[in-house]
């Protein structure tokens, strides 16, 4: 493998707080190691279309505290084709990019793998608020999203208590319930519903609400992961069966924004640093990850083939503490 002199960095998929910290770490570490660093706007779409510019230490000044991504992100169906990948490789060669760092989720890593197979050493950094990257215990943005949801539910609880209501709250997580489960415990929810766990509506939703009512509870919080859906209908059904006034709230994209927490800033910085060190050694086709609180890396294909199971002890804990 030829010596890497210029590295590119892009963000792909859904944005997540802390991506800017990773961009900053890649840029400043790269410059410190003697690399030329190129920023690629709007993910793989920008790569294919040559939306690329040189970055320096000042380019990434004052971005640590900012949510989202200064490089922006976009979907790119063209990149999923063989022709799209070949076009991206040609653009890399045109701009002299001989190593790449991709910050995003599983879909982004598949693109990174394809580029590596075409001779562009590429490193993936997990960034998604869903925290559903199988090979990593943690993904950039998760902690910030949890704190955003925690604050929102605390506020909803205030009004729910004032009116003795039940609140059904949808949080993000189309295929994964990590946000729902964590904030369910943190916010003292009576019910938590996640895609990974089957549930019986009467037994797992109605029963705990009625039991709480019989013990004198003045409010109820039901947290529903996005993948379950139907929160409006669920709220109507709860009210009809229990006689408790019930309201539904979909938190939506508020969960993606906001200034990243210390944890997200530090882990993103560590991951960005590790990615550049791998490229410095001429190593590509890797994904940086957190395992047992340590920064590690895996072959991308190995990482994509891994599975991640929801912690059953967390599910058990959520039910016990909801009494």
C-alpha cells in the first residue's frame, strides 16, 4: 500500500451530537501527523460530486460545542451502485485523497468497506444517537440524546402530574430500544416498549397503569420506541380502558440536536485520533469502536456481521423500578 499523504473526512447518515468533535480530532491529529486533510461536504453525495475543500486547524475552531455536523450529511442512492463507488474512487484520486475517515452508522460503514476494497483505505467511526452499532458498546451522540430526552420527559411529567394524566411519549429508535430503555429507567417510566421485546398490551401496559392508580399514583409515563409506533392510538386506548386522561407526545428530531455532552466530546475525540493513527500505519477497512471502556478497532466486515442484543437485566430493572 502506498504511503498516505492526504486524508479526507465526511459524515454520513443521520446527524449526531459529537460528530463535530470527531471531525475536529481527525483534522488536527491529521495535520499534526503531517497529513493534508480534506473536508467532504454532504457525505458520499459530496464525495461523488467533488464538494471537497482543504481543512486546517482554524477550520475546526469553536465547533466542539456545536450539534449536528459542519460537513453536513445527505443520502446518496448513487453511491450504492458499482458505478457510484467507481466515481467516488475517481474523485478521490483527482483530489489526491489516499485515505478516508467516515463518521456514521452501519450504512456508512458499508460504503467505507466498498471504498477500501477499491484501494482507498477507509476508517469508520460510529456516530448515531440510536447506539445500535453492533461492534461498539457506544456510538457518538447517544449520551447527548439521552440527556435531551430526559429533560423533555421531566417537563412532560410536571404537567402530567398537575393534571393527573398518563403521558405516552415516543422516542427515536426505529430498530433499537436503547434510548427508550435508558430514559425509561432514568425518568422512572411505568411502561417501556421497545422493538426487541414483544409485549401484551393488557398485561404490559394497562395492568401497571391500573396498579399504579390503585396505589394513588398521580401520573403515568409510557415510553415507546419509534419502531413500535402508534402512540396516538395507544393513548386513546389507554384512556378508554383506564378512564385516565391520556396524551401522546412524539419528541422527534429534537433528539438529534443540541450541544454534545462531555462524554460525547471526549469519545468522539478519542475515536478521531485512533482513526488517523490507523491511516498513518497504512491500515484501512477498519471501524473504530468502544469495547469494555477502551477504544479498539475491527475489520469493517467483521463489525458489520456482529450482532448486538439488548441487555435483559436492564429490561428487568426497568420493570422492577416502575412499581
